C-alpha cells in the first residue's frame, strides 16, 4: 500500500527539519564578546540565536586575542533558548565563544 502524497510530503518535511536541526546543533554559534562589561567573577549574559538551550561552551583562542589566560564557567543562572550566563576570572574580558 502506498502512502498518500500529503503524508509522504509531511514525513519528508519532518526528516528535513530534524536533519537541519542536528546540523545546527553540531555547528553551534560563534559569539564575539568585545567586553564582558563586568568585574572578575561577576555574572554576564551572552545572548544567542540558537533557538535551543546550548549544553556546552568553548572558548576559542584566536591570533588577535590580547587578554591573558581566561577561565570561563557557568554562573549558576539557568541557560535559556536565548541567552547563557557565565563568569570570567578577568574583568572586562574580550573573548570568542562557540555555543552548541
């Protein structure tokens, strides 16, 4: 028995959406922070456009990075589909982060 075209189209759309979401989740989003705007070990927010709650953050080291060694950790505030909340050991820190 062959499924009706509208059912096949619906299934294909769901497969495409799921596949696209997995690709986005794998690639994540890179966020460039020019200044956290806060003192050391003080919470700052990082807005993002992932449309899901990220489960990891990577600090990216770039050739033009001028800040000394930085340590970034979760602040304790729950992350959301639009922002994460971190603390950095350096005041007014600049960094590049990959959220995924």
